[in-house]
């Protein structure tokens, strides 16, 4: 083995010790100062690889170590960097590791969290498939398999005494978690002109903080607010996930408060590139003071959902895909009714067989969701299930990114506003209406993404 990642623990309950093939110069047990005395903490071995610098998993790092798409470790340190230049790696406990999104596709091996720091998830050296969550790599080929320890007979992992690894169900493994002070790690801020002609200016991260539109509440919930009544376009937030997802995931959002009010148009949705060629899934859309949501699909031609009960516009390409095909959500699924009930959790499962959506009231959230081990088969029927098949091939949906936004007026909210879009813009911009729009904000406890492969149940109404 020529290139090995060496990990050890300092002040943690789960550790891994790694031995090499005798080529000590390739696997030195270096201390923080590179002096060979580990002081309880080993460092990573530097590795030079031309593909590493451009590799997507290294994008949030500064010349340090990163994983390839198979979950193996490799170092993105420059050739001139000696091992002593590599920052040390602190390994945390197995429980946190099992819940880490980057570990979901592994079988007890080592993995990184989304921040690029390293964790030990080591219990066995069993090989595991690549994550379906990874963004496409700009590299032309993956780094060599020998870049990491997994499957290499010359490397042996020994769990620490009393280690009790916790492993999630492989069919519901946590891929991504966005919550609290780390919420923004998951997102980029969209600052272009609103494509739906809204009376809104989407602000940058720095502007959101400057204007007080982004904050983390004492409860840990993240507030995404808006600024209205300034005689100009409303200032608001639209965030999009840094990660791109393929089929085989459950998107879960825990909402404490949903925006509502005259002229508002909040949405929780996802879409693929070259719209509508790769589809759009609108789990939550609501306008004005509605107390229910609309759940809609938008696709290119060739997708019909005529078999779905209560569907409007069974052609998902209706209105050149602007109308789409969808259903009204249950009573109380949005707006002030949703908020007064304490909010709830929406779960959207996207598999090869269907797209299914559940809504759980605050007091009815399944325990398996709170423990990050979702079991959709135990949830009962979703309130809507959009089946794939001959009438709508699953290939209509690909490479999706997640979006949370709050729009004002525009193509939908403006058109249904009394007096039309012009009246809507006047209302939103009028300083006298600031109080009436005090509920125009999101308060989100978390966004989580899990892998999923379970079959789809039949739809039923949510009571």
C-alpha cells in the first residue's frame, strides 16, 4: 500500500488504530509536530495526486484530506507538503459517526462529514458502494482504490475497547443534516432576478445577516425572514442545496413556522437542470393566506398522472410545465392553521417507483424520524403518491437540488391577489402593511436527507 490515511483518537469514545505494510515512510505515525511522538494523536500522510486538486470532495478544504466517491480516503496535500504540514485529524464517537451523512454508504469504515473533517466509522473493512448523493466530479476518473484502507489486507482496523458502533438502516441512512448554527453549511444563496417575476430581491448571505433576515433562535430553529414595507421590492431569501441528489432519497423538512400573508408565496421544492427536462418536485407551495399547501410535479412532455386521485392538470407538462400536475394538500397543511398547530414535518420520498409525500403533525412525528432511522413502511399511506411507469417514466427526474424560498406577488401570488399583480406590489411595498406581513418568515428546525429504496404504498388522505 503506497498511500495510507492514518487515524487515531484523542479524548473520544471510539477510535481506530491502523497498521501498514512495513513501508514506514509511507505511513509514518507522526505527532502534531511531525516528530514521530504521537502524543495520543496521529496525523494524515500527505499525498500528491493531480486529480485531487479538482476533485469535488476537496472543494471545501484547503489542501487537506478528502474522500473519493467510494468513501476511501486520500490526501489533497500538495507534493511539496511534508506529513508535518497536514492538519491533525480528531476522531469523534461512533454514535455521531453513524448519523453522519457522509457515512451512510459505508459499512463501518472511515468517512468525512460535510465540513471536510475526518471521522472514524471503523468497525469492519467491508467494501461498500459509492454514495448516490455525491455531486458529479470534475475529475475524469476516480482516485485509485489503493488510496485508502478499505479492502487492503495490509491495513488492519481495531475498534477501541467498549466501542459500541451505532449503524442506521442502510435503506434509510442519513445523507445530509442541516440544522442550527450549521444550517448554512448546506446551502448557497440565490441572488439572481426572480424567474417567476416576483416583487422580490433575493439577498446574499452577508446581506441576509446585515438586514437581520437570517438568525438562529434560542430553540435552535433557523429563521429565514423578509423585509417588506419599504416602498420597494421585498428583500427575501432563496437558498439552494450545495449537494445534487439522484433518485433514491427521502427529503425531510421540520417546520416550526411557515410564511403566510397577503402577497406571500413560500415554497419548499427541488428541481433539476435544463428545466423542465429533469423535473421539479414542489412539496410545499402556498399563496396569500391559504391554510393548505399545493404539491405538484413539473416535467417535460410525456408524463401523465391521470391515475392520481384529486389531481389537477393530469399532464405534468401542462401550461408548458408551468402548471404541472398536482393535488391540494390536507386541510391545515399550510399557513396560519399549520403554524397554530405547532408546525410539523413533511417527508418526500423519491424512488424508481414513485414520488410520495407525507405530512406529520407535531404530536404525530414518527419516532423513527427523530432517531434518524426512517421506516416509511410504518408511516401509513402518504397523502399523495405519484407513480412512475409507462405513463410517466422515472427518467423525468434527475440531478435535483433542494430549494427553500419566500417570494412575493409574481406569476402566482400576484395573479390571485385582489386587483392583480400591481395591487399586490403596492400592498407589499406599503409601510402601512408591515404589521399585516409580520408572519412572512420561515422557521425551520431541520432539513434532512436520507437514502431510500422502499416500495411505495398507495395514497390516502391525511386527517
